[in-house]
C-alpha cells in the first residue's frame, strides 16, 4: 500500500509503540501496519489470529493507559529542562521541507509542535540552545509523538473495533477532531492564496479593514529564503547516526531515552537553530517603507500571546492550539515563524482564525459572497456555453413564498445546482463535541443539500421551475429536458475527510443515505476546474467519484487523492474488483505522486507570471478530440461522460478490437468482452437503439460494467453503464438519477427540523402577533424559549423574535454557542437605542459569546461598534491620520483612481490603529466625506 512520505515516519513510530505494549491485540495492529507499509515483520509478540474479544480490547487499552501515564510524566520532566523555542526550532531543523526545499509544506512534526506549545509556557531562557536544553527538547518531541500514538489508539478502541467500526463506523465528531490535528495542509497554496486575496479585497470594498496580504506574503518569502541556506547547510553537517535517521525517516522513537549530543553536534544544532530566529528589525528593513506599517499590524495579529501557551494542563490529545491562530513566537525582538504552512496551504484558515477575534459584518458578508460567486465563476469557466443564474428565486408552496438558490448552471441536458456555505465549523466541533459537530454539519452541508433537494422536488412536482434574479434575469428548468442534476456544495471551510466518508453523514442524517453531493472548499473547486477544463471531463469526475464512494468496500483518502487517481487515468473500482478481496483502503500517496509535482510547477509559474503549465489529463489529446467530436455530433452528454470515465487503456483496447474485426455490414455487429468492458462494433448506418435492443448486446450490457460502441473506423457511436455498474439500473426519477439518495423521508425529517410543527410555545408567539413563518423559524433554530425569556415590558415578543432571527441566528451559525439571556438584553438595548448599527449586531453577539465575562458595551466599544462616539474625537482622529500621512484635505479631494483607494486604505488603517475606540463605521463615513467633490 502506498503511503505518503510525510506519513511514513509517524506510522513507523506507531509500529514501534504498538510493538512495545506486549498484548496480542497490539501485536496484531503492529503486524498489520508493517504489512501495509511493506516493512519487515514488526518485532512483537504473537498476533491474535482471530477476531478480537472485549477482553482483548480491555487488555490493550489498559496497556495504553499505563504507557500514556508514564509518557506524560516523562514529558513533564523533559519540558522542565528545556524551552518552547528549543523544541520548535529543533522541529523546524529536522522536520521542515526537504534539504532546504519545499519549505512551505507542513512540518513533519506539526502535531508535536502544537501539542508542546499547548503544554509549555516557557518560551525562552538564558540557556536557550544549550546542550542540556537541546537534549531535553529532543526527548520532549519524541515523547509528544509517543503521546499522540497512545492517545490515538485509545480513541480508536473506544467502542466497537470491527473493521467497519474502525473505518466508516468511526463517529463524525472523532473524524473532525482527528482532521483538526492533521498536518497535511488544508489546500494547494496557489489556490488558497488566490481565494484569500480575493476575499481580502471584497472585505475592503465593503468598508471592512483587512491587513495587506501582499505584505504578509512578502515577509513570508523573505523568511523562507533565509531558511533555505540555513537548513541546507545544517543537513550537510549532521553526522550523528540517530540524527541522520531523524532527518531521513522523520521518525522520533528510534532516539534513545537517554540521548546525549556530542559537543560539536550540539554546537552545530545550536548555530543552525539560532539562524531560524529572525530579528524583527532585519525583516522590517527588508521591506519597502510603504509596507512596514502593515508588517507591524501582521506582527501584532500573529504573535502568540504568552498567556495562551501551556494551557493544556490535562495533556489532552484535543486542545486549543496557540500556534494555529498565532504562529509567530517571539522572544524580545527575535521571532520564529513556527509553522510556515499556515501562510501557504492554510492561509485562508489562518485569516479566519484571526478574524474570529476581530471580525465584523463586512468579513462575514464578504466571505459568504465570495464562496457563492467564486464557485459559480470557476464552474462557468468550464461550461462557457451554459446558462448561469446567481441568486435566483422561485415560488414555494406557501402563498407568497420565494425560495432562493445560490446558483444554477444549465448545460445541454444537465444542471449543476450550487448552494454555498461560507461558515466555518466552531472550535467545539473541531474538538470533537458530538452534539455540536452534528448540529453544525446539518446547518452547513446538510442545509446546502436540502436546498438542492428542494429544487429537484419542485421540478418533479411542477414539471417546470422558473428562477428569477434580482436584476430581472431568469432561467427556466424543464423536467423533460433535464437528464440529471449535480448537487455542488462549495464551502469556505474544509470538510475533508468527511466529504468522501459520506456513510458517516448518512448515519447522522446530515445527508440522506445514498446521496453523493460534491462538498468541496472553494480553493479545491478552483483546482478541480483547472484540472478538468471541459464539461465531459468535469462531469466524468463527478460520476467517477460517485461510483467509488458508492462502493462500500473501498475507503478513500480524501477528495484530492480521489482526484489524483482520476487525473492519472486510474480505475479504482475496476482494480478493486480484480483483486477479489473483501475490502480495500485506497493508497494515500496518489496526490503526492501525481498531483503535487504539477501543483509545484503551476505555483512557480503563477507566482512568477510565467505561462501556465498544462495539467495532468485523464486522456491523451487524440482521445479527448474524439470524445469532443462525438459530443458535438450527438449532444449525448451521458455517453460522452462515460467515455471520459474509461481509462486510456480501455479506449485503446476497444479501438484495437474495432480495427481487427472483419467488415461489419448493415444489420450485423461484433460484440466482445474485455474484463468488465463490453465492446460493440457496429455499422455506422444502423440506429444505435436498434443495436442496443439486439439480444447479444442486451446480454453483453447485463454482464458488463461499461459498454462502448464503435464503428469499424474506431469512431465512437455510444457508451453507457452496464448491469454490473453500481448505478447500472435505470433511474426511476430525476432525484434518483441525480444521486440524491433516499431523499423523500430524509427531506421530510430535515424540513421538520428546519420548519417544525407549531408547538404550544409557538402558538403563543403567533397569538401575540408574531407571523407564523417567524414562529416556525424560531422552532427550527430552537430559540422559542429564549425569545419568551427575553420578551418583557421593555420589548414586545415581535421585537424579541426579530432580534433572534435577524441577528442572533447569524452569530449562532458561526459560534455554535448559546447567547445568555442577560447578555441578549444588553445587546438588544444597545441596538434599540441606536448605540450600535443593526448591521453590527451579529458581530457583537459573536464577541459576546466568545467573551462572556466582558460586558457587551465594553466589547462594542473595544471593537469600535458604538455610534455615540464624540464627533470632536472622530474629527481629531481623522486630522491626526492626515498629519501622520503628510496629507492635506485638498490632496485627498484631488486624488483619483488607484491613488484614491490607496489613500483611503491608509487613512482608515491609521485611524483604526491609533484610535481603536473610534467607531469603525463612523470612521469610514468621515473618510468618505473627505472625498466629497472629487470626481475620480
């Protein structure tokens, strides 16, 4: 089984830990992992040789708990003899990149670094990089790795441990907690940067404040350029055998418990580690004068707060990582960029964590808009002749009801329905809280799918649905003219691995059983559309992944792994069937082998403005041209999609057979079977439906997975799925053809959760004058009691209901936490008195939920949301900003174009930095007034 290089070291260490536990079940696991990695047999006891019993599991867990307790004690002792910077710098030296290259990729010891930062609050000491400190730091890193393995085994064996349970039976919340600790990087750097830059500009266009990402990326590149030489020279100097193994294999547990470094080795390590610490003034001097203020803003935002370090006193395997939102670790003027991949593969997620502390309405509105608009833009580029409508509305079943769809793309006889979700899962969900995980997944992924299913049901019920946009544009969907619909749920957050482990979402009723939507973050959707630039290729991938995910015996490694297998002309299901084994886990190295090299080249050309590098394609140009020719002649999108799913070898074999058969007269044909591929050579004058109805062809279709029809000249005439394909049966409805699964019953239950029946409490709201639709919304969100508690002589039920539905609901979607009644009253009082703008209420509520001990008014004042700031103070702040930037009001008024936008951004940035108590919206309005009378 192929394993990514970045995973092999941790798996080797896992085998080492399991081999030393001394139980039959641990021996079974160690042997299985060694076999999977094609390593020599693990040095362990006798494996079980039979299914594990509860007694076997109890014995194994007891051994893990004993070893975990000893490991924790040893870890605490090691941390007492070193500092966090010692640990982090060693992790960078031994785990970052490859011989001074690929430095923006995740560190091999990312989890260990984050875990130790959560355990240790001592950043530095006078003995930094001394031999004793370095030896203790190496022990701490190794013990953190051992701790991770043992904790992970306890999680995995908490309950049933059958293969099904250890596979898709693993609960949703465990998957989220596990992926939250992943060190693989969230997205390809090029696409995440492009998304983040667009989002930042959209925030500024909305009047929000977003530090300049170009400055951040310039500083990041400066740091990595300096690291490259330091790491390359250090790697060349390492001669200690144990440390060479650490560099080569990225294993930790081969290091002896009482490791000692020779004086020359300790000196080399100390020198190299010190070169990783950058004096801030050196970085500032390397930037243009115009960028230094922005660099200081990023420094303030991204430097770890010492108070946030060392809070994981329980040494839990799920913890608040202080480095995830603040990866700069500072000791005086020296700064370490601890996790460089947060600025490359994880930039959008890093910015999200920063804005979670600072965000206001412009950020959240801009994020939702960017997800919807970018998704449609990327898809429309693949379907240039399609009809596209964003934000269309169609009539619902209630009088006057209008239902909005984020986007619809209609091409030939297929439609892609896009329902974007800009929200991020809360920390509670990412930490594995079961209730929060399921609730938030239903509100995001589940809600997006619900809206797609609702449109499909309306189309089946009414036959035609006309969607109308805000500007009068319309798009009509005709049931008779649509073969199938593809559900696409683009997101801002990443939902890997759940996006390809759909069985978990089925079991928790996030999705109906048998549903196969494309749940994909916008940066990955951008990548997908670059790799699959034509309609047949994109649709073929969507159906290829459906077949793989519908085969329960195949476990995949994530969306990009699956995409890599498609792009490199693999047939996962066909290979699995040939193996004749009960189940298989798809190797996890396809992305590394086939996709990452192109991504690196594409990033290099993109960042340097060079011509783009052609992506890997499933088919050679000759086959792509033949499929395009077939589609242009027949407009048979289903057949063209099937042809694109076949491998190049399968198409070639069909062509070779067609070339060998004797001449085929009208009324005759030549069928053949090659594995699970049926081949039919026909006379081009015979109608294809007549050919399909011939008994030999019917038999061939029944026993084949695919059937391709060709002329003797090897031109394609038709292609279709056969009877042994997982979707070989004819679909009975549009919903079934669209792979919506068992949607009927699920839809009713989901609708009940969204629009539950009127309860006695809701009737009270209705009787008090609250509209029924508002009462239903409160039921759906579980807010009825909160509204009743809030209503009093100061506010009516209708005011309370509107407050919760309009403002609190938006905040709950982001935080997943409840708003205390007392805090709700204070926020509503600020809102109704006009002291905060309605558009700022949700942002204030989010901050109240995250900081419950601080009064809402104090939070509003600190965030600059209060409207009652003194006018003289605001005027003074504006004048001070003009003076600081050496500008006059006349210069501002006479500015034009890009110069005006630059002046505006600099003025607002200076005001917010120097006068954080000034109302942000009032500052924007004051600056805009400076431009009054300017025509540019």
